[in-house]
C-alpha cells in the first residue's frame, strides 16, 4: 500500500488530501499539522473579530474527526515535522503536546507549509499589545484582548487585504483607528488612481490614513504603545495590528536541500514536483508562473492553493496534469466599497520597462451597475489594460 505524507493543512494540504482520497481509496494518507486546526476560513477571521460573523465554529471548515470519518485520512494536529530525510524517505515529527519525537516514512511527500506574517526588526515590535492576524490562535488572542482590555485607539500597520479588513472591523466596533502604510497607496495589486478611491472612502469613515510612512520604533508606555513614524509623528495606541505581508515557510525544504528561489519559495515544475521526484509542494510556499507575463512570482492566495492541491493529488496517482500559473484574482470589501483585481497592473508593466501607448493602453470606465432608471444602481469604476500587438491587415468599417 502506498503512503503519502502531507505537511500542513488549510487550503493546499487539506485539499490535496481530500482529492487524493477520492482518486485512491486504498492509499494511506497522513496530514501532519503543527497548529491546532487543519482547515479554516482565513478570509473570515477579521469579520469574526468585528462581530460580523457571530459564530467561531463557522470558520472551522473541517476537523480531524470529520476528515477521518468522511475520507479515512489520519490527521495529526500539533505534530510538527522538524526534518525531511530524503535519502531514507522519512520525516522526523515532534508531538507538540508531549514533546516526543518519532519517524514517519513515506512513498510520496507533499509540502504545504504555507506562509507566516513578516515581522521586521523594528525596536519594540514584540510588545504584548502588538500582534499579527494570521490564524485562529491570533484571532482568539485579539478577540479576547479586545473583550478584556477594551482598547479605544488602535493602529493597523500595513494596507493590504488583512490590514484594510482589520481597520474596517475595528472601526465597526467603535474604536479610533489609524492605518499606516509604507507605500503611497493601500492595496498594492491595484494602481494608484484606483487606490485613490479607497483612500477617499477610508478617510470619509474617520480613519486616520498615514501613507508613505514607515514605522521607526514602538515604545511601550504604561499599557499603551507609541507608534513612532519615520517623520517623527507619534500615534498613541491601545492595540497595534501588524499586517506587513507574508513570507513562505520553506525552512524544511531548504534544510532538505530542495531548490529554493531568492524569496524563499520552493521551486516546482509544471506538475508541482520539487527537485526531488517524490516530493511535491503546493500553496503559499511555492513559486508559480504569472499566467499573463509568464515570469516567476509568489502569489499567496487560497484560490491558487486549492487548485494546486487538486492537480497535485491527480499527479500523485499517475496523471500528468499541468498547473498553468496564477492570475492573482482577488476581491475585498473596504468600508463602503468593493475592490477587485485580476491579472497585471500598470505598475508591474512599467517595472518591466513597458511604455504606455507603445506597449499597452489603459481605459478607465465609470458606469453604473445596471440601468440608472432602475432603483439600486451603484457606481462602478473599471480600469482595463490592453496589450498592443503589431497589426498587419485591413481595417473594415461599416
């Protein structure tokens, strides 16, 4: 009987396991997850903190018991893989509940270790009331901290998806929110003129927005934290949420001498196989192809991770399915607006040396969601980027 070990759960690992069981009823499948939960709705965590989602249980998509009952998959939470022995085809596992270690053998291995929040070496960053939101444990801490300490002033550092969603939800709870972003705009995947619509709406909702501001230092004073910006401004905060992006959890792969890119992403082929033919990798931890530009990049999103998991499982049973790359589609609610993007933005094209009106065109359309005479129409602002191709033909008009 073949045996597949999967390191990590959530989107990539849990999806791989479920699909693999559907394709192979006999194989032994083991998920080794160092956390307490194997599958949860990451995107819903800020909304549980903000009481928009009332029940914590609705965020837990799958449990070890349910995986065992439905798929006959051996799920071991709080079991951390600390070493991969490629030559012997086994891993060293530490049971975090009792500290013991044991060896687990495999025929094939899937690395789905995901990513972790970035914490730069800013002085004071490890103060008690400074926390990142990334998993259920972080969510419980923030939720309990708010209930116990009732913070009035909160600073969110980072204007990406998590930072914006946390700013909105903390504002909904009645707190005074400051949002600090190092770049000149929030929501990096969209272009500046589109982000300006978000900036206007954020400030209209009485959130203090600090763009082009980095954090120099965090100073603990009594039970508060002073967020010191690079230009000398100070923001007094009862709670600080860090949302500074993520980095791949690839140390296991690196120590096993698998090929890694300069950003720490595991390099895989089109079949999601690493430099070891018996080891695959999926999710935030891997390097992918940008579907439009065909270059290598990192796109840590749940959608691609789920798709990669299904393709990986199919290839484990003998298929030769290709993962063709990621578009990076995303959507988020930001106060009164919904922002979405897909594909390549203009900043990326300019960084590649592309020239507007020579290599590409941009079109901005302002329209309503449906005919204006029918009630409930909302304004839409759309930006399209069109690649210019050489045309050698005859234009025909009528």
